[in-house]
C-alpha cells in the first residue's frame, strides 16, 4: 500500500500522526515503514511527539526491535517515550529487557511502575510484582487503581494475606476503597486467601457493587461449603450473569445436591441467558451422579440443537454421564467424534467404571493405550479397574509397566496395588511394593501405610504389619486402627486386638462399624464371650452404631463357638433384621463343632431357604450328622445333594515358591514332584506318630475302615502343600500355606507336630483366620 501524498503546503507532523493511528488498526507494518521513510525525508524525525507516535505504532504492531531503534535514535526522550518502549517489552513477556529499560528511566512515574507490576503479574511472577509494588511505595510514587488491581491479583494468586492487608491500608490511605474494581480486587484477594471474615466486611462496606462483586462473595461461600449463604446472596442479586448461575449450579453439583443443581439449571433456562460450556458440564455431571440417563439425553439433545462445541469439558461430561448411566455404547460413539486425545481423567475413570459394571474391561484398556501421555491418575484408574474386575495379574503387570515407562506412582496407585497383592497374599510382591513406596517417599502417606498393614496381615506376616502400624505414629486414622485390630483378630491375637481398641478409645478416636466387626471377631477367636457382649452393647449404646448383619453374625459365631448354641439360636430369633446366609452358616458350623445334630438341621434348613444350592450347607449338615454317628441320615443328605446336582466345594491349598503359586487338592497326583511329595509326607507321618500324634479319623465323615480313613487324612491338600514347601525352601525358614476352606482337626493337630519336628514356623491361612504353628503349638490355642 502506498501512503497518500502529504499536503504540498506546510507539511505538518499531525498529518503523519493521523496516518500512524489509522495504520495501527490495519496492523500492517509496511504502512509504518513507509510513513517512517517519509518522516525522515521531510526532516520531521526530530519531533518528539511524532516519534513517540511512531514508537507506539511499532510496539502495537509487534515490531519491538523497530520501536527500540527509533527510541535509540531520539535525541530527546520524554517519560512517554520510556514508558512506551517499556510497555512493548512487558506486554511481550520479555521482563528481562523490560527491567533493563526500567532501570535506565531517568524519572519513573506511576505508569512506569504499574507497567512492570502488570507485566510480572501477567507472566505469573507474582512475588516480583509484589516486590515491585513495595519498592514503588518506598519511592513514594502514587499508585493508580490499575496498580492496585494488579498487585492484589498477585497476592490472591499466592495467597499472600499479610502483604494483601498492607496493600489494603494503602488503598484506604489513597482514598481508592470506593472504586468498585479496587474493592472487587480486595474482595477477591481475601476470598482466595481464605479470610472469609474480612472478605465479608469488604463486601458489606461496598456502597457500589457490580455483578462481579456478588459473584466473588458467592463463590467464596461455596468454596467454604456455605451453600445456604451463597444461595441467599444469589436470591438478592438484581442482575445475574452466566457466572452467577454457574457458581450456584456448580456449587450444588460439587457438594452432592445434584437435584438442586438441575432445578437451578431449569430456572436459568427461563432467563435470557444461554448455558455455556461450564453450565453444561456441571448439569451433565449432576445427571451422571444421579444416573439419570433420560435427562442426560435431553441435555445432549439441547447441545446438538444449539450446535454447541462438544470438545473439551462438555464432551468429557457427556462421556461420563453416559458411562455412569448405562449408556456405555453412546459414550464410545462420542469418543469416536471427539477422539481419545481430549479425554479427561474423570471421563476415563467413568468409562472404566462403566466397563467394569458390564464385566468387559478390554475396551477401557484400548482407550488407555490410545492416550498420548496418560498421567498418574489415568494409570491408577486403570489399575483399580483391573483390581475391581478381579484381574489381579493384569493389575500387577500394568503397574510394572508404569514403573518402567509411566509416571511416578502416587499413594493412590500404591494403595490400589497393595489391595491387589492383599488378595493374592503374596509376601514377596508386597515387600517389593513396600520398597517402591519407600523409594518414592509415598510410604509416609497414611493410605499406603494402611494398605501395607492389610497386605502384610493377609500374607501372614503380622509382625511386619505391626511394625508398619507403629511407624505411622501420630498420622494414624480410623482406618489404620481398624486395619490393625482386624489383623490381630485374624491372627488369633484377640487380647492384643482388644488392648489396641482400648488404646484407640483413649486417643479419642471414634470407632466405626468396621472397627467393631474387628473387635467382635477378636472376641470370637479368643472365646471372650462376656467381653463380646460388653462391646456389642457399647457399640449400640455409647457409639450409637446400628448393628449390621456382620455384627450379628459375629455375635452368633461368638456364642456358637463357645458352645452356647441355644443362646446363639435365641439371639438369631431376637434379631430386628432378618438373618442372612452368614448368620445361619455360623450357627451351622458351631453345631458341627459341638455335635448338635438337631439344631444343625434347623440352621441348614434356614440357610437353604436363602440359597438352595449352597453346597456348604449340605456338607456341614452331613458332616455334623456323621460326627454324631448318624451315618444313614448323613447318607440321605449326600444323596439329596447328588440328586439336586449340588457340587461340593473342593478343598484346595496353595503355596508360593519363588513367585510361582503351586496348588494342591486332596490326593493330588498332578504335581511334577508328586513322588517326592508323597514320600516326604509318609516319612513325616511315621515320625510324628512316633512322637505321639494320633490321626483324628473323626475328621473323615464317611463310614469307612480306619486304615482307609488314615490314608485319606494323610493326603489332605494342606499336608501335600506343606510337604512340597518343606522340600523346596531352606531349612528353618517360615512356610506360608493358604487354604480355601477351614482347616480340619487332623491337619491342625498334625501340623503342630510337624512344626516341632522340622523346627519351622508354619503359617496357615484358612477361610476364617490365620494359624501360626511353632514349637508344637498353634496361636489359636486350639480354639477355632
């Protein structure tokens, strides 16, 4: 573009100033260079006003180097010249260059200082902005309202409350507290710095308030959980903008009042305002929480009608809503439209939950693998998904991949992995995770410590669990105490569990319903009937915890194990809620221990009403009848079981050697080392019989010859697993065996003798508890 010819008469600099101001709007640098050339040609380059405008043109069109060249060539510079070039660098974020210019300014005015404060604030260098303001005050340069709004924004960003209060005193001194933008900035600073009391004082003293003032105080109340106050202020507003509505809708949604969030949204639709992406994301989140697929679809239809952008927050909210509300296929289609690169962690987690619900986690893994750079939350969500779906090995394999190529695991990741390992009861894996937690410093997080307590307990290492618990010290929460109490109870250390519970009460920790399950279990395993009754009443009357079926089952088990079968039966009949399978199963098991065939029939009949194909009920009843010598009645039960095609649960025992799990059934002949195993158990059998062991043939609930019974007892799954472990582990090391059913009397007695014979500690985890065998005795004191 060619610049117009200047007037032939009295060429004036005002003409070029007008051209430069017009050129700024077009953002065409060629115009400026053309005008610059004409100015030099006409000899007007010594005019300060004209050159200031030329510098301003270059700065505003983004040619800071040209501006600086003009600035350097000026023989006379005004404060405006310095401030213009300073502003050029500050607005471009080049604060180093800006600071060099600032240091050279002969006389700095409020614009110079404010330019630097604004520059630092916009670059996120909030401390620099604050320090610049304090130096400005020490130089006694009067600040403007723009100075105050920016320095207060910096204080709010880093919650510098003390400095903010000093700035407040300056605002009062300079008489700017009545200026609405300044008051709003003060209000925002106090709100962001968690001083809600002073924020309210500032708000109440404002003679003039705009919508921003109301929005700030409403957001503050929501942030502090004072939703009622926020709503009351919202009702007082004369003019509401989209931010006002969004604050209330989001507040309701975030605090779990999803129905109220949707009702507020309905009110907003009656106003002239249209929902934006934040509104839509919040109401879709409310639909997701309520699993309201119908309403979610209506909002989706509104989005389609208004041609709203579904990328980002809205798309993710749609995915979450459909995934949580049973529309996983539609969620998958939305991903096809938006792509996986924009999926948020919340949306991915919702998808994962959706796939877990339908029992198909593979699509979630495909999405996870397509994520460009999944963060620690996404990795953790995927691991948790595997754990929830029972895919423990997949969870551990993904965790190993995370260690190799992903982000550093956090405490939630480690807690999830520990949960997976706890279900495997793998001590070696657990120790590796413990080491990883120590290396990453996440072991200090209470969630990880709680996971370690549970892991060590389930892996049979109660001493390690106790050590972790003691290291938590002052960080213990209710889960820590409960985990340790439950662990001690499961390992037969009932008295120690109760001592810990009493200590917990002295620390003013309020127990919850799970804590009391652990306490009552401790009483059950230790046979402490009176204490059990005492704690059951304490739970109801002192801590006001309504007993659940788990608590009732514990009490039935407590009474039944102690031989108080009639009292246990009366307790069941007096329950205010209907007893479940566990309650009747506990009574049935106790009838077997104490050989009460008549009550066993009652318990079994009631149990089978809930679950007609419960093989455990048939087996327990048949075994009880057999133990009472009622062989014909037992045979009838087994015949009935066969006619109804009810299969008995087969007993398995397993042992882990060098990260490989070896599983054994009774009379197992499939293991590669079967000959060595059977030879070992035969030798052990002879040795322990020499030492006084007598096989408990009553543990075989079939009418067979004694010799046949003894042969069957010798080859129970836990004995085979033990023989294998003794063959394949170093002498004097601890052996850990897991069993899916209760250990039988004969195996319990035999392993006591074997522990002394072999000089080993043998830990057996059966379906209900741990047995620690050492030096010929068991931690349960033969009470199980």
